């Protein structure tokens, strides 16, 4: 069955309209602005960092979620731990460089300070980063520090997305 010259453009226009209507029915909400970003729970006050990694996570969260100096703003407390290990299965005898992997685990607890009985909410996320060491002390130390901070930033971004997901559900 052949289509006439007149019916082809009409069919194509109908398909495009139907596709546009179907995609228009999808609901996406921006992560950086809109109703979700203006939640009162996101006006967070942050505790004082106890380590450089906690400071990195606090800075990333404050940059992405915003911060508040209000006495009744929910208090965000972060605890961060890191561990490093060699990737022995990736080494070869001809290469003096040794690959390592750093894992950072960050836990964010948000407690309300407005006098309500609402339980604090807590999120834990883990991120890894890899680096290479080659027996040069300064270079190895710098690479390990940079990889640890990179993993902390990735964990902070994951925590931010977890907070936004929790707020969108409830």
C-alpha cells in the first residue's frame, strides 16, 4: 500500500505531535532550583568540621544546598572516614608505579532544632578514587591527599542527591 504525497506529511506531523505530547507528560524537576531547592529543610546550619575531609564535605554541601545562620535551622553534622589500599592485582613487575584506591565514607545527620519531636534523618554514602604511587614521598603524599579529597567531594555530591531525593518523596 503506498501513501499519497499528501498523507505522508500529515502522518509525520501526527507522529511528531504525539511524541511531543508524550514527552511533555514526563515530569522532571531541576535539582538546583525550583520548589525542591526552596525546601525549608535545606536552610541548613553546619557543625564545625573536625578534619580536613569533613571540611571538604561541609563546603560542598553548603555550596550546593545553601546554608543558614538561624538558631532554628536544622543542624547538619557530618562524620567522614577514609581508608586506602593497594591494588596488587593491577601491578606488574616491570612498572615501578603502584596503583592505590582510597575509599571515603561520609555520614550526614540532619537534626531539627525548632523544638519538634521529629527524629533526625541520616544518610551514608561511600565514594572511591584511585591514584598511583611511585616511591617519591612528596608526590605520593600529594597524590593520596588529592585522591582522598576527590573521593570526599564525590561522597558529598552523593549525600546532596540523597537529601534531595528524600525531600522529594516526603
